[in-house]
C-alpha cells in the first residue's frame, strides 16, 4: 500500500467515524441558508447532537460490540495429535516515548496465543502484520525465537490472511502434513477474519480462537447512558468493524456474480 493509499484509507475511516459523520452533517446543515428553514435546521442539529451523544455512551458501544461478537463461533480446542500453528493477526501499535509497543488489542491477542501454545507441545507461532516484530519483542522469548515466525508485509485483515496463507504453504508444501491453524484475533473481529481465512486458506484446518470479550455483563445502571470518551471509542471500534463487514459482504457478492 502506497503512502497516498494509506492516507486515503485513514481519511475515509475518520470521515465515517461517529464523530466524523456528526461534524460533516452539522457542517452541511449550517451551510443551508437560514430564512424560513431556521427552525427545521435547529431541530435537525438537536437530533444530530442527541444521536452523537448516544453514540458516546457505554450502552451504545457495548451493544454494537455484543452484536458483532455474537457472529463469532465459540472457541474450539482443535484435534489432538496434530501439529499446530497459532496465527495472531496484528492489532496495531502505539507510541511510548521514542519507541513503539503493540497496542492493547495486540497484547490481548498475544496472551491468548501464549496460552494456546502452552497446550501445544511443538506448536509454532506466526505473527502477521507490519507490527509483528514489535509483537515478537513484547513476548520476550516466550515462546522461544525458533518457534516464532514473522509475516511483516500485510497492512489489514485481508492482507494478514492472504500473506499468511502464502507463508504457510511455503513452509508446509505437502498438504497432507499441514498443521491446524489456530486463528487468534479479537472476538468482535473474528467473523471478518474467518471470512478471509475461508477464501485464502481453504486447504488448512482453521480453528477460531478469539480473545476474551470486551463486553462485560454488568447490571443496568444510569451511568451507562452518560457520554464518555471510552463510550465513543467502543462505538467507533464497533462502527468501523460493521462498515468493514458490509464492505466485504458486498465484495464477495460482486465476485460471486462475476464468476
């Protein structure tokens, strides 16, 4: 992906976020000449503000994430007696001073992968994404370096699965001796990851192994409807994933029609 393409995708994500949509809609409404439409414009702005405030609540963000997580199959144990590769999709990186560290999402996935590897005697770990060297450094040699493989070319979910499939086919050219692939990512992200896994890795046995849910089942409380930065973060995360799911669904339908 070129720098221009990366800038375009980042700009589109920002514009389609809840905050971006709110600001864009408000801007266009303010461009409408006042006159007799002043009252209607004020009403629409009030509705937009209420919708945006609702999107900033824990209730909205967690309900959207819960829906996405409901699309994910339950974690599987896999069949014993077979070799295994634990494939971890990169979840981004964050700056800490002058260095970078795996994001909270990446760290959550790595903990799950480490737990799976503890149950697999001779399993290997495949870290996928440009942030994979940071993820390997965060693991601090557990698992050992010789059991850790890096795929450093991919920039998104589609690329993760496409490049990992190529990597694994080169490593295991004989289809009969290929290992189980434990696919590790966030639970709300697993449905989309599995869609690409089915497309690029049909010759592998892929076992979904999602990270723990981000949605805690807590009693209802009025504070859940108070707008917060954390609520907006959860809603934005779920909204981006929903848009990506819809995009992939339309793409798959279009490709099927072309065939």
